[in-house]
């Protein structure tokens, strides 16, 4: 992959749709070990554009969930 390649990740790619959205009863607070797994996986990504796309994607997912959309 060339250095100038960009990754496009947006909320539209999120695994949410009208028929499969989870109910609030299925939500829980993140567990510390989930955060550790996420950080370890993230540190293994060497491509800066991919890391930035992941940050953007997770930020957008968080906003969607926070806004209740």
C-alpha cells in the first residue's frame, strides 16, 4: 500500500441498521480488559492513515451511541 493511500471509514460502515440495533438492556460499560485489548491491537497498526481512520470511526460510533441515533 502506498503511503499516500487513505482509509475511508465512517459511521455509514457501522454495524447498525434499523432491524438489528441492540436494546439498551444489551449495553454495558466497557471492561478494563476490553480497553487493554483495544490499545494492544491499535499499537500493532503501523500505517498512520489507518490509525487515524480507526480513531475517526470509533469517535463517530461513540457519538452515534451517545446521541441515541
